[in-house]
C-alpha cells in the first residue's frame, strides 16, 4: 500500500510480507500480523479521534518502522491507545505517544536517535490529559548510543526485564512513574529521574560513563547490584521521600549525596577514587540503619563524610575521610 491510508481493523498474513508506505491513521483498534513475514511500515501511524490500540506482530520476521534512517513516529499527531510490538529479529525504536495506553516492546530494540515514550497525552483536543499514564515495558534488551526519555505518569510502571546498553546508552530520563524496575545490568551515560511515586529498583550492576551520574528524585530507591561511575566528578544524588535501600557496593569518581528526608538502609561499601581536587564527599541526610557491614571511604579525594541524622544497627560501620 502506498500513500496516506486509514487502517481499519486487522491485516493478517501467513509468513508473507506486509508493506505500507505513507502515513496511516487508525479508525478502530488495529492489528498488523505477518506470522513471520517481514513488516515494513515506512510512515507515521496515528491513533485517530479515539486513540485506538495498535498491535504489530512480525513474529520471527523483520520489522521496519520508518525508512531505516528516519523512524516513523507512532501517535505523534493523534496519540494511540495501547501499543504492543513484537519482532524477534529486533527493531529500531520510534517515538511512541499514547493517551493513557500502555507501551509494550517485546523485541530487541535499538535507538537510532533520541527517543521518547509518553503515555500521558489527551485523546483529542476536547479531552483532558491522562496524568495517571500507563505501563511502559521492555521485555528484551535495549541498545544504542542515544538518549531515552520515559513518561509513565502517576500510576504507570516502567519495566526493563533484560540488559540496557550493550555500549553505553545516552542519558535515560524517567519523567515520572510509579515503580521502575531494571531487572538486569544497565550501561548508560547517565540516569535522571524527575518524579516517582513507588520504588525505583536497580537489581543488576549499573555503570555510568558520563558526568551526568545518577540523579533521582522520588519516593523509594533500591540498589541490589554494584554501581560504578567512570567519569571524574559524576555525582550520585538521591532525593527520596521514602526508604532508600543500598545492599551493594558503590565505586565512584564523584560525590554521593542522599539529600531527601526519607530513611536509608545500607550495607556494603561506598568507595571514592576521585583526584584530590574533585569533590568526593559522602552525605546522608536521612536516618540510617546499617543492615550489614558498611564501609565509606573518600580515599585521596577532597571529600568529607557528613551524617546529619541518627545511625542505628544491627550492622557495623567503617569510615575513612581522605
């Protein structure tokens, strides 16, 4: 199919290719499924007046969204409902915009340029925005060297079940979410979280390669995998209203600052390896509970260790400031 089109309902083939060139607008919930054939959708796809759902299933076949250089946005003119994408061969991710619809990526994904997923838009000009948002799920690996921005709203969760970044991703920005779960290793230039209502969890190792560091604002944060910053001066900043749990080791080349009012449960070490002219301070503002042996060492850096609240056991604590 060439030129602008209106997609009504479903397109199914049995291991045969599907090619649609040009912008598409949904007039009802739509499914494009090839059962293993290649799917080539070179234009934008929009959700129509009612923000209809879109499912794209290439199975074991290839899926191209856009022309291979410029990815066709999904929902950029009129947002979509739920979006579900599957192609076992992997895809180049587009920008995706929904009106309170979930976004599920079941394929190995690559970023060909800076990408944004947003779930909080209004259906149309006469409808209110959807601040509650919806879930954003990556059920396979996410790779590439560009930035990734995710907006799941007040109630939507963000889930990454596989590794993020074979080479460093750019900056991952979480605009807002309820729970955020990185279940495997993360390799990125930086991680920013602007708001959060639930718990942001890093279950695997997290490696940060740029000066951005990790800067999180929200409710609860949990680190169960080791954290490494590779750039001198890169900060770790945790602005928490709820509990921070650190049950891992931090190897840092910048500063560590827990600046929220919430409590902290900590075991493991925070070790600085910054030069003497770089701030390598360790700061805790909230009340501390030592859940295991904890060790804080600012090494040869110019940092101090500042604890502005109570410290309780049952664990032990070793501190070395410079």
